[in-house]
C-alpha cells in the first residue's frame, strides 16, 4: 500500500536527478550526495510507493519505470507549487500582496472611496477593505486591532496611536440659501445663537467641535439643538429649514457649489482642523500596510475635496 505521507523532498530530489542525468553517479554529483546515499533515498521512495521506480542498466545507467515516471510528474508539480509559494511569500514580504483594512470616520466617506480606488490602481495585488463608521466605532476598531489604518479628525488618546497629518479639514456654518442670515456678511454671535442648531449625535467629532464653538461663541449660553445621526440627514434638515449647522465643508462641497446650501460668515470661521492617518503605536504595520500608509501620506492631501 503506497504511503505518500512518508515521502520526503530528498527522495523526490534523488528521483528527479536520476531522471535528468541518467545514472546514480551523475545524479549524486548533481545533488551533492554520494551514490550510496542516492541509492538509499530511492529505495526508501520505492518502499513508500510499494513499486519499483528505477531500473539500472548494464553500463551503470538508470532509467525510470512507468511507476517512476508517474512519481516524477508529482515531484515536478510539488516543485512548481513550492516555487509559486516562494514567489507569493516574497511578494507579501515586499508589501506587494496582502490585506489592509482602512477605517474612516463617516465624515470622510465623501472622499474615501476615491482614495481606495486610487490605492487599487497603484497596488492591484493588495486588497484594501474600506470600513466606514462613527468616531467611536473607529476608536473601538483601533482598540480591537480590527483596522490597520484609520483616517479621522482627532487622534484618540487610547489606544495610543501614531498620527500623520494628511491635510486641512475645514468646518463651516451652513443654512438654506434663502435663510435670513445667508449673504449677510460676518454675523454677530447673538444672531447665530438665536437660531436652532441641527447637530450630530454626542461623541461624534463634528458634535464635539460644534459644542466647543458654541461654548466660545455664547460664553455658556445654551443653544437650541436638534440632534440627528448622520451627515446626510443633517444636510436635508438644514435644506428643509429646521435650523443651521456646523459641519465639515468636505461633506457639503457639492451642495455649496450647486447652491442648495449657503455658507454663513462669522468670526473664527471656518474652523480649520486637520485630517490624520493613524495606526496603533504598539503594533507594527505589515509590509502591505506600510506601502498603503506611504502612498496615502505621499499624496499630501490631494484626494481631499477642494
């Protein structure tokens, strides 16, 4: 009964050498073994396959039997598979293949798909998975190491991360185009604070920035706030006349250009923050992750909306 699980690479190498060089002596010289060692490897291989694999000729030559030719086909397939495996491992080591998960906060979803498309063109053999969620979700994903890289507006304190600036992230005050405050030039704080604000949920980066803006503007005076859970709903609410909103300009670029929303003017606006590319400080990026990181940073914010 054949025992293929007992076959070794040395045995297959000996068989291939005999098939290529035609004698045990020449085969032994080619693979740097003694003729008795080659003979021993072949006998073990024949035992493992329960068949005669090599016939020795009267002049010291050797040739493979039909069974030996069948084993030779398998040996060459194993060699080809190992060479392909080695090429694959080299590609992974060099960062030319692999899987990278890129997490982005929801505000970044307006430019992140274009960035991922650019990455796929630059690195077609690296799979880049885009994960869009809230700021809290990105922080949790970094903590659980379920994302390799993340784009966000304010790096977290926990977990500790390495952060690289990607480019400016302006926030603006918006209203519907026919709002009484639209087109009025720089607005005094009292007129702004008299309006209801449409805002993202507590914990979002945009909400944190808005709360700080209103605190500074009103010096503790409370504002009327209508809370919503997405930028898209917030924009629709402003267009419907429910109130005004502080929002990332990158989320309303098209609406401002098309005149569906208006940008209000006030002191200290726009509030310019930065986009950051972050990854955990205590976890080394894979070679593919380093290539993706380097490419994103090298774009110098060119993928951000104008």
